[in-house]
């Protein structure tokens, strides 16, 4: 990250590594909650707010966003 100018580092890591790590943790918890709702919805064979496929897709998206936030927090902490 030495090639990134100091003015752009604020745009990349504006929240700080600690805040980004908390955001990553919250996204992972929400992903687990939506995964559980998807399992319950599939078990009941009924819509629990959404159908099970939508809950699983939301869980995958939240896990990917959580991983991205954690990687950005890790990169910001190394700076």
C-alpha cells in the first residue's frame, strides 16, 4: 500500500480498522441469522418472511460483505 497517496488512504479506510472490524462482525452475525431463517423456512416448507432460497442468497451476500469488510480492516490495520 506504499504506492497509494495519503489523500486516497482516507477514502479507502475512512472508518478505521476497529470500526470496520465491528461492521464485519455484525455482517457475519446477520448472515448467520439469515442462514438460520433459511433453514427454518426450508424445514417448514413455508415462507418465513421470504422463501428459503432468498434467505440463503441473503446469507451468502452478507458473508461476502463481511469478508470484504474484514479484509479492508486487516489492510487498514497493517498501515
